[in-house]
């Protein structure tokens, strides 16, 4: 009897899992899907300059490309359906739909980024967009807490003992997973500049070459010594985002033109709490690609200092 009750209790959870799994696209290229979306939009705007893609035509909105995204959606979707079951006795996802807005209002104490994640989660399980729900709080750069303060996992991390590793991170801008996979053979020399060829561990498995911007001799020597072996046999459990931020900012400042010399169509004007700040789009795009990103708004919101 207890086991039967447990199965009934898990029925909504199971529905959530099946719904999200139906959208899994592990191995598919999100980048290629985004290119297809842009091409379709460009074609539509030849006929109507204000045309937009319909919900059905937005390829990426129907898919989940990584397990980490799936896990995030599943966790927050379960929060929602458990709330619906507790307060309204819902037994199916269809019954839960009517209470989506009410639930989102109960989450207003959370950060704007978490509120947005939960709205996206509901959009995934109900086959719609976040515009179909009540508006969540506006996200501001000042409200980002990730990598802005000392993380719990950094408590036992010694900057003194790991000085060489930190300098390597600041000079290359690699992600932690990329550092774990890095081998000495990934060193590339082009036009008088040394690069790290990122072939493993990158998001979307996209290849890129990131220039080494400081401590070049020491890093090149370490790469050559590693040869076919891993450069870092052990990568400490710490947050590398702040070092990637320093890397991105250094490259941007090197490439950016004075504001008065940037053509108007190549200026990036920030909004919200960064209103009034203007960046050079050309320098932003190059810096973004060296980090492994394609959208310049990402580095404006999360990396440039």
C-alpha cells in the first residue's frame, strides 16, 4: 500500500520528467539551429521588415541541449508541481497550468535570474513562451551574485599555493572543464602569437583558438613540457569565472576604439543599471569569441568590468 501511494505521489514528477525528456537534443548543435533561425528570419524580412518568427518556427525554443539545463528545469518544475499538488490537489500537468502565474508571484522574493529561470521552465513544460506568463523582475547586472563574492567551494582554496594555476587562467580564459581536458599538444603558434586550441570540454564542442595574453614564456614552456599529457593533472575545485572576466576585459581594452571614433552602428549601448555605458561592438565580438561565446550581450552583462 505504501508503495502504491508513493507511485501516485510521484505521478506529477514523472510527467515533468517525461515532458522535459521529450525535448532533449543532446548531440544536436544549438549553434546550427540558431543559424537556421536567423536565416529563416532574414528570409521572412525580405517580404516584411517587421516580420517575426512564430512559436513553431523558433527551433531552439523546443529543445534542451545539455544535461545541466535539463536538471535545472526538472528541479524547478518539480517545485512548481509539488506546490500545485499541495495547494490545489492537481494530478496532471494540464491541471497545473492554471496556477502558473500564481506560483510565479510567490517566487518574487527570489533573484530576478531565478525568477526568469522558473518562467522558462514553465514555458518548456507547457509548450509556450515566457510572454504567456506574468512578468518577472527585471534582471540587473548589479544583482548578479554568482562569482561576485567568495564562494563556499573557494573556502579551502589557497591563492598562494595555486598562483601558477591562477596566472594560467588569467592568461588563457579557459573554462574549468577545458582546463581539465587541456593537453600540451593544443599549443598553436600563428603570426607571432601563441594560442590555446580548445578542442575538448568546450560548450557545444565548438573549436576555438584563444590567445595567451600574459606570462607567455612560462605558459608556453609548461605546454611544451606536458606534450601529449595533460597540462593540469589536477584542477582545484574553485571558481574560474572571475579570471575569465579579467581575461575578457584585458582583450577588450586592448582592442576597443575611443567612443568618438566608433561608428554609430558599431556602438553597444547598455541598458538598465549600466545605462549610459557604451562599448565597441567589434572589440566585444572578438573578446566574446575568444571566451567561447557568440553573443556580445553575454560579455557586457557578465564579463566586462
